[in-house]
C-alpha cells in the first residue's frame, strides 16, 4: 500500500472529542448528534468559547502568513484538527507556490476529513495527514509521509496551535517541543497558542474552570497553563516581536476589542531558530 492509500480510521461517535468540539466552535457544524449534550454543557459554562476558538484559528492563519513571508515553504502542523476554512495549506498557498504541508492529528474524524479534503483537492502529492500523536515526536519525524514531503535540511514552519493544552505535564510537553526543535534547520519557525486563565477576571476564571472540568470527563482532558510555563515551551527559540501576547493581539489585522472576554484566555507567540 502506498502511503497515500489511506484506510479510514474507525470512529467512536459516542465519545466527545476535543477536535470535534473545537470544530463546532469554529464553524457551528454539529458532526454527531451524540456530541450535542456535551456542546450544550460547554455553551452553558463558557458562552464565549466559539469566540475564543475563532480568535485561535485566525492567529493560526496570521502565523502561517508570517512564516511564508519569511520564506518558509514547508509546514508541519501538529494537532491540526478537522479541516475548516483557513487550513495551513490554503493560507500558505496565498503566498507560496506549492507549499508542502504535513498535518498530524490523533483524532479519527480529523484524520478522515483531512484526507478526504486533500484527496478532493488533488493535493496528496504536496500535502498529507499523518495519523500520529504529538507525544511520539520520533514517529512523526520518521513517518514516511513526513520524510516524503519535508526536507529537514531546509527551514520548516512548525505549528503547535492549541494542542499543548491536551498534553498533560506527565507527558513532558516542553520535552516534546525540544525533540521536534532538534530535528529542524536554522531559520525554522514555531507558532504556539495555549489556553490560560492567568489574566482572566474572576467570573471568567470560574467559567473556564467549569468548562475545563467538563473535558476532564472525556478522553481528552485539558491542562491550563500560565504565561511563564508557556514561555518554557519556547526554550531555544528566539521569540518574534512582540513576544508572548494574547492570540488576538499578535500582529492583528483588525482593531483588538479590549472588552472581549475571550481575549486574555489564550496566549500566543511565534519563534524562530537562529
Ligand atoms: C483545539 S484543536 C486545534 C486545531 C488547530 N490546531 C487550530 O488551532 O485551529 C486541538 C487539536 O489537537 C489534537 N490533539 C490533541 N492531542 C493530540 C495529540 N496528543 N497528538 C496529536 N493531536 C492531538 C486534537 O485532536 C485536535 O484536533
């Protein structure tokens, strides 16, 4: 079987997943009716969650444009999620002819949908979806599809956008980022975001904590981290101006709404390798 002859991944429709819920928050699409009770509980606890997700998604697009503007032609997007609008390959193609993109996720629906989209767009020669887990960087880096599309002697744009919250401390998230960094050439870039409550007001802290507790009941519990901890994930990288900001504030393309409740709940930054 060639690496492009993908077998669909079997789905557990009864277990809510962070990928499906995030996709709903960005697009409004309900993928499985069985997700609805979970989605309704989240709306009740965190009414601004869709706004948070949309801010996060827009940061991803701005970070990809920034990297493409720096001459990055190949992207490794881990925890890429279900394809919505503004996928990495689509954004990169605005600026780069035939960018190479390796998507990685461990969610069945994200994998199946991304593969369908890439097949429909006839992009499998330059873009792929690898079924792998961020907690196994060696497998991601050695995967035949990764090796087929990424030239590790050239700079890579590494995207870890809102995926580290799903990696508990016991899995050493900073160590995982370090292992990925060690494989990358000078000039490579990284973009990360991380949900946080550090700067949120008391009411929002209570809402997000209640929402996070809902995820604890699922197969994908979420870990909230503060700015200092998020900063450790950039060890060895040179932060791009303006450093760590809220996702909304990182090179915004429109005026930032400082009254926005979702704004302080997502740290973001881009770094590069000297
Ligand atoms: C909140 S979504 C973010 C999607 C996309 N990166 C974005 O920012 O728009 C998190 C994604 O990370 C994936 N994910 C969570 N833990 C993962 C892991 N250990 N390995 C690979 N993917 C993971 C989930 O399946 C989900 O698709």
